[in-house]
C-alpha cells in the first residue's frame, strides 16, 4: 500500500466510486483543458521551459513560477507608467489572467468562479453579508485543499490552491472592509482607514485580485491601498533601488535553499527510519535545525522577489521616515529574515514571518474575536487556511500553547533582568536575551517539523524520534505558571520595572 493509500484508507471506497463515475467526464475535460493550454502557450516557450527544467533539475511548474516572478518586474514598471486608472485595471486583469494561465493552466477558472460568487454575495447581501462572503471564500479554498490532499497525498505539485490562498485573504478582507465602511458599523480608527464605503466595480475588483506584480504568490494587500495607487491618489517615488535590493536578496536565498536542500532535505531525512534512529539526539536535531533553514530560505526567496515587484509598481511604498525623511518600502514586506532568525520570543518570530498573512489574521480574526479565545482561533484559522494535513494543526495548536508559555516568561521572568526604570538592561540581561533566543529557536524548529512532514504518522514518528522533548517541556512550563510556582515580581518591584 502506498503512502497516499494509507492516508486515504478511511474513504478509499467512496473516493474510488466517485472517481469511477466521474471518469468519462473528467477525461473529456482534461483533453479540452490540455488543448486550451497548448493554444495559449506557444510550443517554443513550452520547449524552452522543459529545457530549463531538465538542466536545473527543477520541476516544470517551479520553473514557470520562477519565470513569472521575474516577469513581474518589467510588468510592474509598465503598470505604473500607464496613463489612467482604467488602463491599469484592464492591464491587471488581462495580464494577470495570462500569468495564471502560464503557471497553473486552466485552473485559473477556480479563482474567477470563487471570486465571482463572493462578489455577487456582497453585491446582493450588502455589508451585512461579510461573514457569509468570507466563509464561502474559505470553504472554496478548503474544497481545493481537500481535493488535492486526496488526489496527491503528500505531493508537492503546484496547483491553483497556492494562488487561491492569497485571493481568499483578499476576499475575506474586502468583505470586512465593506462592513467597516457601512453606516451601521462601529469600526476602530484603524479599521475605518482601511474601509470602503462602496463595493468596487467588477473591473476594479478583478484588477485588485489579479494584479500582475503579486498574482503568483502574493503578498496580499488592502483594497483601499491598491485603489489609491491605481487611481493616482497616492504617488510613490522610484522603487528601482529597493526592488533590485530585494531581487538580489531573493536570488541569494534561492541559492542558499538549493545548497542546503541538496545536502540536508528535511522531508527526506525525517521520512527515513534509519535517520530517525541515527546519531545521538543532539546531532540529529542540529542537522534538522540546519535543514529547516534551507526550507525557510525557499519561502524567503519567493517573498523577497515578490516584494521587489511591488516596490517597482509603487505599492511597496509606505511613506517617509519621520526622522530622516527617507522613503520607506515596507508596506508589503513579508519577511524580515534577520529579525525572524534572531527572535527572542514566539510573538516576535510570528510577527516577522509571513508578515502580510499575520497582519490579515490579526486584523480580520484576532481583533474581531473576544479574548482569550482569539489567540487559539487565529492559529486554528491559519491552519484551516493552509489545508487539512494533520501536521498543520499539530504545529499551530502546539505553538499557540507554547506562545502562552512564552508570554508568561516575559511577564514573570523578564522584569527581573531589567533596571528599576523597567526599560534599561539590568544585571544578567544579556544572558537572559541569549536564553530567550535559544528557547525560541529550539521551540520553533521542534514544532515546525510537523508542518513539513504533514501527515499524522510521519509527524508522530518524527516527534517520537526526539522523545517528545518539546511537548514535554511546554507542558511542564505551562503547569509551572498555571500553578503559580513562578509569579510576576512583587508589586513594588513591578512598579519600578514597568
């Protein structure tokens, strides 16, 4: 029995029956889709991509995605030079659709269909339909995740769900932005600033979703920001230099990923029983720690290149520094590599990883759900958005508990290493910082292994090979704080250090 079959054992009969009934229609649709794809992509281009794939050892899908990321740079410059908002919107829709066709073929229909459904819900139901619209968007994405999981279990082929994840964020945010702009809402000043009083027209709507500079892998952005730049309400200075810096960073990170992954592929190592029982546990963990840097560099590479394209288009512009007057280009920053890799708390690590997604979760989940459940709901929605592999839920729910522990550490222990003013470093603060960094990186790299391994069986085998050390440590620490064995400094001391 294959790994896929083992993962689908509970529904094998139903899936097989559905596949049997749907086979004729599926085959006919596949032939039609292949014909359309062949006509929309010149034979010379297809041959060139296949040659690049053979020469690099990278799959055809990954080569297409890489070329799409690079093509976003000149396309962003063209978009910015167009004379009017209407021409920019038309350019975004036509070019964005072709880029999707190039990367995922006919599957772009899912993005158009799901977005149209959500748009009609908001058009008919008005701002009050925000929850229905957001739910439908998430359910459509979930359907794609489930189908992929059942048909390509533990597979890594590129399909429409990657782009749909970004579109889902945009649709979800737009639904709540529309509500925040309605007379009956009571938004915070921050929510009001992002609100839209009227629903964008269809051309603006699809232009927002299909913007060429970010249609391939994101990052997401607010509809109010996009319309402001497209309409010329906000004009950014030249973004050539920050774009080239990010392009250089992205290419360096790609090379780093390829080098580390060639020697220490995380999935290959942890999926191998012999490796899971080799060396001693400390050497084995050190190898996986290094391999996970390689995994992260794959994400860093894509995000940095996408940030550069956004800078060229102007959307990465975030105003000027109040002190120096220099232009800021971090509006769509998705990763601060150094800040993430040197984080001293899970909270800081989370805020510096996939920043636009975390911002989406904070603005449209965390801030709209009552405490204290908002932390756990946010992590659950994040896992739901990623898909339904058990490894996602093992990771996010474990990190939610670990984050609670780290908050207690910061509340109860950190003040003891600060001076009387509560801000300056006190005796031993340097040692505390080092310990915080080590605790954070050890915690993250331990729990993130299930995010990479995906399945329940492989994740469990991985954690077992490390004797469930991370889980045990987090449970013990949680009990220590819950039982009040470590408390915040006395009120008098706390007053001095607050």
